[in-house]
């Protein structure tokens, strides 16, 4: 239940944060959400019962999800479209490197000092980051004079990103990403639960299991970004830059999609059969490699064709839709696993991801035409 609430708020908060930042700038929002993260971490560390912990963890998700959303917007502000693939790759690299270090530190702290120590560590870490943001991060959103340039988003409206779902290329790509992210969220629950029960692992070793995941994520993220850029550059050399279009990037996702789907079809059954622990680790590594291989490309595709002032709103509505659907799946995960087994659970999730490829195929073949008929300036 706690995980479900955190995922829900993690997805919904960027609707407010992203919409505000698209109008009034990134810096003030960045400072505010980092302050919320630090304060809630302190309160989590001081929590003495489950209800206080649930409330403060939910508040903490406000801060952490806001930071992710703003970082994505900053990346779009300071890089031109042809550089954003690599920029997102570096952004996700930092994100997943943090998860690698976090899984190790979290396991060690829990093992030797108890779970409260995790939040004291995050409190200190958040305070340092807050200081660095205040001192060194400038405003990156350029808001021109209204007398000379039309600004797409004219006022703060947290519901405005929902209008973006009117555009099929955006909606279908978000739903495709959601089918993949559901697997990641379920893994976040099932790895501690299943590996503790099946292999009798301590918190420290559970942290090392997450290490295998995130190494796969980092490598997949890097390879995916470079392969996508390679396909774009190859096409532009052959046809010319004027003939290039954003949907070309989607040609690169099939390697990641195949690896991810096959891996998670297998993953549930090898846990069901309680095979030697090295094999589920290998499968997790390959699966995460595949997911991040394709995700960097789809995120870049969602934001590249549109004005910078829309980028955080696009990212925000993507996170919101993913969170709403994933929360329902998370709540049902343990009951489904108890009734049908972990093998059938991951078979169902991998099947959903397989079917969702129909959506991205539609975007690849129809997306260019859809975009040419769009007038976001007028609609928003």
C-alpha cells in the first residue's frame, strides 16, 4: 500500500510542478521541491509509527518526483533538439547511478543501523543538494517579452497537460512507456519480497540484487541513446537533414523491446522454479538493459518536436498516466502472485508489454502525419 501511494503521488505531483515551472521558471520550483524532500526525510527519520511514516513518505515523493520533472525541463531548456538524446542519456545515467549507490548504502544502513538511518542519510544529502541548487543553479527557462513573441502557456493550470492527450502520437507513446514501467514498479515490490522468501537474503544482499538491475539500466541507457543518434545521423547523411523527422528515432527501440519482453517472460518462471540465484540476476540485468535502451528514445521523441515551454508538461502527463495505471497494478500484484504464482504474474506483464508494441508501431508509421496536423499553439 505504501509503495502504491508513493507511485501515485510521484506521478501526480509533476502535473502541478511541471505546469508551474513551464510558466514561471524552473529555479524557484527546484528549490521548493528540494526543500520538501529534505524536510520530509527528516520527518521520516523521526517517525515512530507506520501512519506517520506513510504520510511523510508520501510527502517525500512530492519532493523527489518534482526534482525529476524539473531536471527534465532544464535539460530541454539548455540543449538544442539534436543534442537532447545525449542530454537525456546523461540525465538518466545520473538517475540510475544514484539508484546503484542508494541500493548499496540503503542495504548497509538497514543491516547495521536500522531503517531510520536511511532517512537521516537522505536528510543530510538533501540539505547539501539544496545548498548547491541555491548557490549554483540559474534560471534556465527563457520567457520572452509578450509584446514580441507568443508564449504557448499563458497561465498556470495543473490540468493543462491533460489537453496533450488529445494528440495521438503523445498518448500512444505514453501508454507504451507505461506498459514497460509497470514491470519496473512490480520488480521494485517483488525483488525484496521474492528474493527474501526464496533465497533467504538479508537487506544488504537485497540491495546488491538491485545493483544488478541498475548496472543493466545504465548500460542500456547509454547504448540506446547512441544507437538512436546513429540511426538519425545515418539517415541525414543519406537523405539530408531537411528530410529528417522525429519518428525515425523509434526505429531504434526494437532491440530493447525484444530483450525486455523475452527476459521478463523468463524471469517469473525461473523464480517459480527456484533456480540458482545467478540466473535471475542475469535475466534482470538483460531486462533492465532492454527497458532503458528503448526508454531514452521514447522520452526524447515525446519532447523533441515541441516547444521548450511544453516539455515539462509532456513529461508530467506521462508520469501521471503511468502512475495512475501502475498504482492499480501494484495494489493487485501481491494478490495475483499469491493466487497464480510469480511465473504467471510476469507472463501477464510481459504479454501486456508485447501487445503495447502495436501502439508504438502506429506512432512510427502515423506520427509524422499526426504532428503535421497539430496546432498546439492554438489548442493550448
